[in-house]
């Protein structure tokens, strides 16, 4: 049987762990939102940017490493 001291220690540890898990989840969600936002900004900048003829030619000469090349 557990004594009162052990039960209190277990409860305190459980409370610390649950608080740490909540903080970790909040941090990870904030990171994901930041990544999504920066990705949106980058995509909108790519759309605004007109491809130059030299850039398109360089991309056309680059090797294609995709697995399913014929599916497009």
C-alpha cells in the first residue's frame, strides 16, 4: 500500500507532466502555424514573381528525379 507521501509525490509528478505536455503542444501548434504562414507567404511570392526565360531554361535542363514522371 502507498503511504500518503508517495501518493502526493505521484500526484505532483502527474501534474507537472500534464502541464509540460500542454506547454509542448502549444509550442508545437505555434510552430506549425508559423510554418504554414511562411509557406503561404512564400507561395504568394512565387505566384507574383514572373519566371525569367533564363530560369525556365535552366529548370528544363535539370535532371528529373521524381518517381512517377509519366503520370503528369
